[in-house]
C-alpha cells in the first residue's frame, strides 16, 4: 500500500500514560509522527498474531518459490497433459 493512499481515518482516545508510552516508543524508534508509530505498532501486533498486512487477503496461488511458478505450472500442464512432477522440482 502506498504511503499516500490512506482513504480511511481512525480516531482513538488514549489516556496520558498511553500517550507518553507511545511518544517514548515513537522517539526511540525515530518515527516521524504518532500516526506512523501507531501504524508500525499495529503492523507488528498483527504480525505477532500471524497476520502479514502485505499478504493479507491474497490467494495461496500467489505464493511460490519462484515468481513465475503459476505460469510455469500452466505451461507444464499444456505440454505434458497433467500436473508437473514433484520429483525433480522442474
């Protein structure tokens, strides 16, 4: 997602201690703004729970060892008339 593409606004209320801790973390990690710090903490929290924002919602066929893997599988099916062999990785 582009840094400039943020059509949704999320407003949260924090108590003074939460703001202090957020600002301390922000400055220690050289974050440019509170919003950037909150986004980074959100990203880290979700990652700790097994959710990657970069890949959330993508289908499993989008992931392969090589970028061209799905295209290569389709080509192998056309050439060989079935799914490629798992024996030699090719």
